């Protein structure tokens, strides 16, 4: 009886913690994303309504960043990355949350997006939201990426996808990876640890 009551109390506590209001305003692509976000957390959103981000949307994000902070949380695909780049270039200081492509796939049908992610995946992505630093110094060089099999060659794309998932920086192409590692201030130690994990997983496949 005591164990059952304890489990109920813990479940209630977890629910309350989950639904605490998130301070930052979350920038998403559309209404379906907002619905998915609100299923997972108690938060306010700004919707870009497509990749052609207009000045009105930028002004909303700029105000959000100034007053409460902003988290950019777009789909893990090319249009989502385009939106992320447009906003982060014009509004400095935003945090970034990422889903893996696997987390953003629908259970049935086609498409990819935040709207398809589970509440747990959304909560984890927001918990791991990071701040980019445009002025960060280089710790990991382009040559390091080539040596690690992340640029060029067979399996490079798969390795980049795994690296992005482990380091919580999202998936990138080879050209973008160097910049993103630098902007998120990923240390050499964290990079090497992630690569060891990736190589070990490949051996076990």
C-alpha cells in the first residue's frame, strides 16, 4: 500500500515538474508544432508560418528574446534549418533546441517535424537547449572532422547524425558541422568521447 502511494506521489510530482511554465518563448514553424509543444510542456510559442520569415515575426522573436528569452525549435530538415539560420542571424542570444530525424518522424505516413515528436522527446530537447556563441574560438578543426570520418567518405552522413544526437546540436551537413561545433563551444574532450561512443556502436552493429 505504501509503495503504491509513493508511486502515485512521484508520478504527480513528475507531472507538476513537467508542466511548470517555461520562461523562454519557443519559436516553432506552425500551429501543429504549438499543439505538440503544449502537450509536452506549459509554454508560449511564436509561429513562423513557413520558411519565408517576415519582419513582423523577427520583431516578435526579438521582443521575446529581450523580455523572456527565446528558444528556436524548428524541424530537423532543410526548411527548418533555413528558418533557424534566418532568425539566429537577426536575433542574437537565442537558445537552440533540436530533435533527431528519428524523433521527428510520424508513426505512420510521410513527413518530418516537431509536430510528430513525443512529449518526452520534446521535453528532453528543450531541457538540452543550448546557446550559440558567434565569437567562440576553435577547439575542433576541419582536419579533425576529416580524420574522424565525419566529412567525405562512406558513412560520414550517418556519423554526423549520431554525433549531432549525442552532443545535442542537431544534424548538419559536412560544411555546417565545423561551424556548429565551434558556435556551441563543444570541447575536444566531449567531441572525442562522442566519437568513441559512435565507433563502439558501429562495431556492435
